[in-house]
């Protein structure tokens, strides 16, 4: 399976998708217009190892809700990601049984090697 979870309005997501030249071999899911399901999130967690790995601590809501001063559990991370798309670190690119999370340069380079 080749899938990209991204935000259509996110310039970084768009730049990375274009840079990687991801094509119609991939299924693209705009997480704002098509919310992530519990099953999809659980599949991502199985590949990533934890919900925390999928969670964006750079999200504006993370700061607004003062979550950094709370002791969040895996269950909390899962719930926040399901409640609001902004908590998913983007983009999430799945190629077969490999998952690539976020926009870090080394993550993008790793995807280039896999594609």
C-alpha cells in the first residue's frame, strides 16, 4: 500500500509531495476534508510504534491547550489525533510496511530512497 496523509492547505505538505514526485501510485487523503478513522490511526501506530510518534507537538492547539505541561498517555495522544487533524504530524507517508512521519529533511531523504 502507498498512502499519503496530508493537509491540502499546508504549504510544507504540498512542497514535499511535489519534491518527492509522488504520483497516482499513491492514495492521497486530505485529513481536513476526510478525517482519519480509528482503524487508519491504529494501522499507523502499528507501523510507527506509538501514537506519540504520530503526534505533532508543534501544533498551535498543543500550545493553546497547554498540553506540554500535562503528562499525556498513549491513549491521550490517540484521542487528540482523532479529535483534531492538527495533532497529526504531517505528512504521513506509508510505503508498504514502512512509515515516514513529518517534514524533517532526513525523513524526506528516507522517502526518496524508498520511492
